[in-house]
C-alpha cells in the first residue's frame, strides 16, 4: 500500500469515527431531525465560507456544475434527515448498523454512474452486510420503522458518495462541500417554508444544544465532509462506503459508553454487527491481494 493510500485510509477512518459521533449528538440534541439538519448545514456553510475567505479559494465553477452540487446537497440533506429521524425513533446502535447496507447500494449505483460492469466481489460483500442487517432486523423487530428509515438513509448516502467521487476528480473538496451545504440549506428552507416548519422553538433550543450543534456543524460536518470528498481522489467509492461501515462499530461503542444500558443490545445484534465488520475487512484484504497480484504480474 502506497503512503498516500495509507494516509487516505487513516484520514477516512478518523472521519468515520466523527460520523459515528454524530449519531450520539443527534440523540442528545432536542430538536426534530429536519430542524436539526437545517442548523447543522447552515453552521457548516458559515464555517466553510469563512475558510474560503481566509484561504482565498475561488468558488467560480460555472452554473451547471454548481447546480449539480446544489442538487446533490439536497440529497445529502435528505440522507441526514432520515438518519437523525431513525436515531430518534429507534436508537444509535440500530441506526448505525443499518447504515452499513450502503455498500450494497453502491455496488449497483456506481456501475451506472461510472459506466462500468458490476463486480461480483462487491455484490458478495454487499450481500454479506445485508445478512448482518437481517440478523439485526430479526432481533430488533420493535424498531422496524427505525430500521426502514435507516435503510433509506443508507441508500441516499450511497448515492451522494458515488456522485462526490465524480466531483472529486475535477473540483476541490472545499468547493464541492460549500455548494452542497448551500444546496442542503436551500432545500430544507423551502421544505420548512412550505410546511410551516419554522417556529420559535427552532431558534431557541436549550443552551447545551447550541454547543452540540456547533460541534456537529463544524468538526463533524464541514471538516469531515471536506476530507471525505478529498479521499475519494485516492480511494474508490466502494472502498469508501465499505470503510464507512466502521461507523456503526465506532458509534455503538461510543453510545454504550455514553448512554449505558439504553444502548445495550442482545448477543445476536452484535453477531450481526460482526458480520458487517467481516465484510469491511474481507473487502480490504481482497483488494490488497488483487493489487499485489497485479504488481507481481507487471514485474514478471
């Protein structure tokens, strides 16, 4: 593994750890999911604009790619809204475990967008994660709606991860993230405006919520999002999404530490989570073996 690729993996794992922590923050923040995500993306956008100004980054990219990124930001907003809603109607552990199904969604979405054939190993490891999800579904039947919403969130995450892989080949991560945060804010603002979702309580949550929202919007969103887009220049989207499957592992451990027995699940749940983890490492080992095989062939 080249040093740049190793660095990409390490950066991605740190970002995934931060994303695991976002579920904790979502449980702690009292706002409903849609309002929570509006605040999150607005704070992230403000932070990004300050960074763009400080670094003198040019955001001029033409109206067509800008519009594409803004629309992708709406998809990102929908992913986060469904994600936090799933956390609130089930719990952190179940929501994060279900997010791992994103690998299977990517195995079908990526060939369409990149116009390449479907790779059987991607389908295999994606299906392995689904087996893990099935085990979890059987032992957590009381949270079925939360599981369904989390799976929708996973599909949306897979979609924007693949799209960002396309953007990353041409545009700076900061530019992509700024336009996508703008798109998310606009999409949610329109939705809340049409549904009379703006109310005084949205702008006067408990003081501790503002602290959590600040961390969520800056560290866990603006910073993490830029890095996640940047690493797609080095790692392919399927590897990125499979690595994101570590999010439930990090998040479940954090949730148990912070919330205690409220997040304690049955042994079968952890069996399902272990299957998901096996898919992550299995894919990594297979790709390492395939690359080593190619290098040996080139030198023979």
